[in-house]
């Protein structure tokens, strides 16, 4: 505080107080992410992706000096709400970027948009925020939650799998995942199995899968659950017999622990590290150089979020006072996304391509997902029409 007052005093004495450079305060970005506990790696990837973008942009957004304030939501909605209120009321941030998990995203939505503050999700895409509860202050650089699961449903249908076994944790995101898969899959569901959240022993489910002998299994089993499931599936000898389809189960957040057990397993995504665009190649090389790990989609979405804000502020000359002008600039999405094609739908969610990806081991011994084929082109989520009807 003393340093700020002294600086302003010197500026006034020199007759510089009216200078545009001094008059424009730093832009403030609140980064709300899960940075502790078993799921911390997801938030850490998003944090690192955003910070890498800030470095590449010279610490400025739209030519304006920017301050990034990072807070840990601890994967607790009540904690997240308290911390968001601090960002809004104490720090007076111009944007809230994050979070990772949908339960947190829904909890903090009201205080952020009620404060007329722009809210940009870098992962969570709950259906209600894409549909009836969409809001002109909310945007996502990721996807609507169902979409990655829909990729696998379409693949299973197109490959002619007659019978599929479904497996997910027993909470809302697990149920949404299986609903997403079934949107495009019309074959027989031989079993729809829900296990308690944080299950780590899947022997009884694996025995059922072996006895039923489906044409494939589809699972959503994030974090440590996915690490154990993949290892146990491979150890049971099922990986070479029954195709393993998943989303948020085999990716750059889990592959360092799954390693060889996951090779060849299929997933759905809007991006992969080997996506062949100049921007993406540069990003992946810079990320690996800075953090000695392979970036996942969490990192990519956060990097793109910084580019999105930068593009919007360039259009407004760094000004935030006219919220309608800022919103219009955000909607234009006038930046080169790392994933290639990118534009916003009416609900603030991307219209983008989706791919079937597989886990692979690189020549340097690191693991990553790689694109097998494009499944959806310029794909909008199923809930956008509900948003259009609401607004």
C-alpha cells in the first residue's frame, strides 16, 4: 500500500497522473482450480497452461498488464464459493477462469454472474449451464460434459458392436457420462454398472465382464479410479479380448501412472498432443520444456482461455467498462485455437471437432493420447437449443 501511494505521489508531482499508461490499472484474472488432493494434477495442468500463455503474451492481455490470482477450490463447492467471493469483492477481478469440476462450476456460477463478471470455464461443462441456466457472462473453452462420451457411443455404433457393458461411478457425472454414450449407441446394453465413488478394486466387475463377453466396454472412471481399473483390466487379460472405450479415464493426467497397461486403449477428446497444427506443435514443445510433462486437454483449454481474453481485450483497446463490447469481442473468438477450428455457439460453448484417440508410448518413453480419426466435425452440444429458447 505504501509503495502504491508513493508511486502515485511521484507521478502527480511530475504531472504524469493523467497519462493513459498510468491511468489504466492492471487487469485482474482469478484462476479458480483444484490444486490439492487426489485430483490436483488436473488443476495443476490448467494452471500451468494458463501461465505458459501469459509468458508467451509477455504478461499482458490485450496489451494491458495483467495480474493472475490463483486460488485452490479444494474440490469443495462451499470452499469455492467463499474463495470466489474473495476474488470478486476483495480482489475485484475482471475475469474468473476455471474450475475443473462441475459441482464447483455450478456452485460458483451465481455469485460470479450476479457480479456481472465474466466466467470462463477451462474444463467443467455441466448440462444446465449449457442449457436452461446459460448466461451471457459464462463461456467455456472446453466442451459440454456429454460430448467426449458421445464420441465413444458413435464409435461403438459405427463399429457394429452389438453388446456393450457400461461402467461408471455412482454420482451425477457418472450417470451423465453413460447418458452421453447412449445418445448415439443403439445396440444392447448388457449391463449398466455403477460403483461407489472412489472405488479402487474392480475384481467383481471384471469377473462379470469376462463372463458376459460383450463386444466392448465403455467407462468413465477419472483419476485414481481409472488408474486402478486400467491396470486391473490389463492384468485380468481382458485388454486384448474386449475393446476398452473410455473418456476422462486414459489421458495425460492418468497415463504417467497407467503407463504400458493403457497402451492402445481408446478415448474421446477434442484434442490430442499430436494434433498437427503449427500452433499446437509450438505449445506442446514449450509446455514439455517448461514442466517436463506431456500436456493434457486441461492445459490446452487454459492456454486457449488466455488467448481468448487477449483477443477480446485487443478489440476493446484493453477497456472493460463496456461489458456488452467485451462480450461481443469474446463471442467473436478472434484467436488461433490450439485445437484448430473453434467458434462459440449461442450458449457460450464451443462448436468444434471431436476425435477418437488412443493411448500410445512415444519414442522418448513418455505416454500420450494420439488421434485415430475425427468423429464429429463442427459439433455443437445437445443443450444449446434450450439456451436459445431461454434467451
